[in-house]
C-alpha cells in the first residue's frame, strides 16, 4: 500500500446465531459461572437492575425504562481509596460482569460515556469497571410512550456499537455478536445455537419495522440545537423552564449520560489508634445550588435559570461540540421522573411550538 | 500507591510554614519524586479526612514546590492546622500554563488583586530571570488592608531587579504611606507602551473583569490580556464537572484564558451562562 493512504476501516461482519428461548436460562446459568450476572428484576412494584441469584426472577417483560446501567460503571456511591497508617490503598472495582436485558438506548449511552471518561486523562475507576463489563442488550419490540430513541439512531435496535444484541422473535432470539469479546463468549456455547435462516431474518425485519412504527412522537433534538445556536431561544423561555424546576436532581440521577460527581472523605477507626480515611465519590447534580459553590461561600450559579439552562445546553450544544453526539439517547427517563414537566422531550417540544415558525 | 490511578495523591512533606498575613500561609513542600510544573499550573492538595482543593503553585521552577494558601474553607482551614513535618497529599500539576510568547519583546503589565499575586509570582520570576526577552515589566498589586499585603518584602527585591512595582490598598491605616484605592485607579501611572504590551491578571472575579476592561481600553489587544480563573473542583482532570464554564472546564481547558477566549464564550453562550454569574459574563 502506498504511503499516506487512509487505512481502510475494517467492517466486522455481524456474527449471528439463533437461540431457542428454552435455552436462555441454561445459557445465562453458564455465563454466571464466570461473571457476575446483572439483570432487571421486580422488587415490590419497582424494576431494579441487580445481581441475579435466581435466573427465573429476571423480568424480561418489563417496560423499556428500566433503571440505567450507569450504576454499574459509575455507581451512585463508589469508594475510591483508603488511607491508613500503612499508606494508601486503591479500591478500584474490577469484577467481571455481564449486564443482561438492558436496552439499545443505554448501550448507546455507554458508548458515549466511554468517549467522555476515557478521553483526555482517563478516569481509572470507570476504566476498570468498563473493561470488565459486557452488555447483552435487548431490542425493544414495544417502546414506552416516553421513548424517543428512534429519531436519534440510539435505538430501538443498534447496527453497531453493541456487545451482544438480542431480537425477541417470539419463540426464539436472534443473537448478534458485535465485538470480539462477545464472539468469544458466544463461541463457548455455540452448541446451544444454530445459524439463522431466511425466516429468522424476515421476522427480524418485521420486528424492527413494527417497533419503529410504534413510537408515539418524534422529538427533534437537532431542531432544538439549531434554534438555540441561531439565537432564537430567548432567556424568557429558560426563565419559564427554571420556574418549574423543583431542584430535585431527578433528571441528573436518572440520566444515563449525566457524569458529574463529588468527592467526600470519611474517617473511621479500623482498630485502636488506627484511624482510616475513606475517600469516596458520589453522584452530584448541576441542578443543585451548591454544585459550583466556592470555598468562601460564593455561589456562582445561585440563580436557578443558570442551572436549568446549563443542563439543556450541556446535552444539546456542548455534548455535540466536544464529543460528537447529543448528550441524550431518548430514553425518556427524565420525562417519567420530572415533577415539573421540564424534561428533555417536553422542553424541546415546547421550544419547537414557540420558535420553529418564527 | 498506584501510578496508573490519577486520583491517588502522592504524599508530600511540609518542610516549612511561613505566615504571610493574618490568614495566608506559605507552605514549602517536599515530594518523593521530582515534579516539574509551569507558571500558572495547579495541584490538587489533599488533607486526608477533609478533602482536596485546587491550589496554584506560587514558586518558580527553580525553587522547591510552594503553595500560598488562604484560610477560606474546609480544606484550606485544615491545611492551616498543619505544621512543618506534617504530610499532605498532592497530585498534579494540572491545567494549562501562562503563555509567554504573547509577551516576548513587549512591555508586560501584571495586575494582582489580593491573593492573585500567588499564581503570578512564578511568572514574575520568569520575567526577572529572562529579562532580556521582555521589555519593561510593571507590577500593580492591590490588597484590602495593609494587614493583607503579602510578598511585600519580595516586592522590594523584585524592584531592585528591575520590576516596576506599585502597591496599593483599599482601606489604608496610619502605617500605610504608599498608594490607596483600586488597582485599576493606578493604571495611569504605568508608563507602558500599551498598544504593544501584554497583560497578566489574577485576583477576585470582579477585579479581573475591571482590570481586563481597563487594559483593553488602553489598547492592549484582547489576545494578549491573560487571566487565570478559579472554580470549585473535585477532580482536576475534567471529569467531575464542577468547574464548567460553557463547554469548557476550567481545570483542563484553563485555568489560564485570554480575554479574547472569554469574550467569545460570553458572546456565544450569553450573559449569565457560566458558573460565573453576571459580573464575569458582563463584558
């Protein structure tokens, strides 16, 4: 090859198999021997992502909006290090984990989290967890009413960027392995699977088409981005949004792409005359007044409008500028959570109504 | 200690503590490994059990590592409780550095407000040590009261080595016989060739804004007006999100910015859109 020729990007062929639904629990049980298996399950009236002890408890029939798997890469509370008389010890988590049953939007979110946490100075805690985590995602045959991934290309199914993707085809799954790690993992249990036939692919196509047709509404984040960068959206609009904000931080905690954290030190006695300090990090939210608070007591973002506007600007303007994609995958969790109805979908929708014609 | 974990501080020994004013101490710190830094960079300084805070380096590359720390909050309060022989944790250096090329061959106007002199000190040393690369160097340093003036003895040394120093306080007492009033009020005394000068400014936010406007009005182009900002930070490496300013993070994109960059950010994202509320964004 001549010098200076662009290196051709290797397009890996998607490796596909068909897994009979009767074999799913056996397969997962086998995987659990080498990995901690995390999947959605029902706890009272909630759906939670948890380590699975009994395979039959996995709630495969749950709605699309299960809690974000962000928790397993960037936990709500994560011990970082301890400092004792014998020095500093690193508390990085490197458990091997398979997260089963998450949806395409969240896999898309993780791909963007990778870009954020691993670019520049890489975050060692995220890196260690990410390296050891594999996702088995489920294509959404039936999106929730709050979902708007279809217009963003972040769901309901993915063409690239997944580890293992499952299409529910009624009595069987069409399984796609999108990475080398995933291929190796599937390869170990090839005896459970068969090559897909023409009918399988026809059913897959039908599932894709019917799912896409079920999305109630298209939300155009690109339209919103343009309205903002064209200077059409006045501060009055953001003032109205801010007035509806309860400052609960729910949008930030639920968002699979909110990445901010705070760090705290706690002292405890590990033994007589052995004081240990544990340094941990925990989710923080730019919606809180104290988020930017300085040592002298100054609160640079005391006005609520600065904080609510910041959240939308971050996702609609800064994310595309710095990482090349919107900081929103259309998962709709903020729509479910926000008590003030100023979630991403509602605000973008309202922005369109007010400004798109002018 | 783990070398590949950026969040793990290295232990450093406090060799000397010097009281500079009623609430400002100068800490000389010794690290196990040799650390290099540039003027304008900062370190995350830890006191285990209290937390971490971003602190700029106040010593030049030829000196030992020194931090000039004012007692203002939780962590700095804890640091003030330490004495020579105690250990702290440090990690860094982080952030960009003061650009020097904008000043080569030109007059330099350095404006400091209060503790703002601390990060500017290594810069002053650079101008003294490589004096032939720069034309005249002016230092305007303002403080609240005579009791808050730091580095006054060093100012005398700097003056001997060719820096034209003007000290001023807002609220003078009987002992004060030099200038009074805000630093910007004394710019007229600076006989620099402003059209062909560079300026470095650090201090409280309102003072930075006023000083940038003032030197800009006298003719220094916006790209040669340099300042360094501070913000609440938890990580120092662009991940925790606390020091945002529009799409930028002060820790990794700054802390040093030019007036031009700041104005462009303000134009694009409007007034009142950084952590810096109205004063900073009202250019």
